[in-house]
């Protein structure tokens, strides 16, 4: 497990996505409570961020006709696909949000295979 944090590729991707989520929470959610959990597993790194903010409609955001307004979430989805991972967005207007993602790892380096 010690080797996972040594992978610059993996570190960069989960840090970028975590930062993007936290920035979105700060700018849009009006949350008063935010939780961030990063877990290192034998074959993956997973991150979950939850808040008690105003929430949003994930389908509306991800299928927007104005993708530049939602480039952060779309970029996270693309990074997850490239690395063979996933991103899950659970949110409803008025009920906060939980965003989780996971990337597979092999010898401390993210690999691009399906999970």
C-alpha cells in the first residue's frame, strides 16, 4: 500500500478530481458541512465527497447543452474513463450531494482497464 501515494499519475488524478469537487461545493452548493474520504485499497484508490448543500440534478448537469459551464464534472468523468475507473454522482435539488470516484491501480500506477 505504501507505493500508491508514490504514483504521480494517480496522485494527480485523484487530487485534481477532489479539488474540482471541493471548488464546486464552495462556489455552488451553499453547504455548511463537507466530508472527504480517500481510501487506498489493494487494487484501487477511491474518493468520496459529500455535502449538505442545495444539491443539483446530475442528469441536467451532465447532459447540458452548455457543457462549458460544467466542464469540471465532465472532465472528471473523462479522466475516470481514461483510467478505467468510474465516477458516481448522487444528488437531488435541496438534498446535498455525494460524489464518489475510483481508479484502479497496479504496482502504484493507474492502469486503463475496465473495473
